[in-house]
């Protein structure tokens, strides 16, 4: 394990479903991130939380709703998704302010049918 | 366009050979660079990093070279093994404010390294 745990690993959902992705970090970091990874595209930053406060929303559609109840947990709530939202969703954490790299989880492979 | 890019989308090498993966960046204010490895079905894993006050850093079988003059970053893997087969990403990290309290990581598309036995 990398210290960042994501669940579930795989998720298949219909376009009318509501589901949530969970991320937990055990590294004592104070910043957490959601990234979307689609085939043949760079990693796309979706949301950034520093000290539980959302500091960035990278023009993400409202059908994606993040939640950060504390510095160790991050959720991504999903509702009325589209097939093009199928991708690998990666959570990462870092120690903001130290110019350090991110530690990633293994991701949730999401398929929207 | 994106500020971090890779010269080759794929690289195929023979086991035991050395591999070199290249990356160009466009933001001269970037002060920290990282290489990640992503194996199939896994998230990106940190390999090695380098700060802008250095031009070379070595790890176990890996070396990162930074040429700030031409804004170029490379990852060298010595004696490449089948387990090195993966997608390799470079990333640049630039402080968004003068106090350095808000860093943001920008990733390139990645290079697929295939090691042939």
C-alpha cells in the first residue's frame, strides 16, 4: 500500500445512479487532490483541498461533488454521470508548502453504462 | 498547450539496456521536478525528484538530469528490467505564490516503456 487508500477499486454505475468514491491517507499530509485519468490524456486535476478547504475546482461539472470532512479523508460524490465520465479516478495527497511530490492511491476504475 | 510534454510517446528497449526518457517543460519558474512510474492497474508511484538548484540526481538504477537552459528533464534507467515496463510521467511543481505555500503539480502525457526479454 502507498499510504493512500481508495475504495472501491472498480465501480460500474448507471447514468441515473448515485455513488461515492472514498480516499483515505495515512501520511499526515494536509492537502488532498482528485485527478481524472482518461486513455491517452494527461492527468486532469479536478479538485484540490488544502487544510480541508477547497482551493481549486478545475471547471469540473456539478455532477461531481467533492467532500473533505477532515485532512485524512476525501470523497467524490457522483450523480447522473455520462459515459464519457468513465475513467480512472486518482486521489493524491501531499504536504502543502514543502514543494513536495504527491502520493497517489491506486485509483477507482469507473465505468458508466 | 500544456507546459510539460514528452518527446516520445513509446519506447521499446531490450532487457539489460539503458533507457532514457525525455521531457520538456516550458515554465522557467518551475523549481521542482518529479518522475512517476505507473504500472497497469495502479496509481502513479514516485521514482525520483530534483530541485532546480541541481542538475543531476541519482537513485538506485535511475538518474534524473535537469537542463534549465533548454528546459529539459530526462530519466535514465540503467540495466532496464522487465519490471520497469510502465508509463513514466514527468511533472513540474511551481510555487503559485512568492511565499511558496501553494504548490501545484502539472503532469505530462507519459511515455510507455516496454522492455523486451
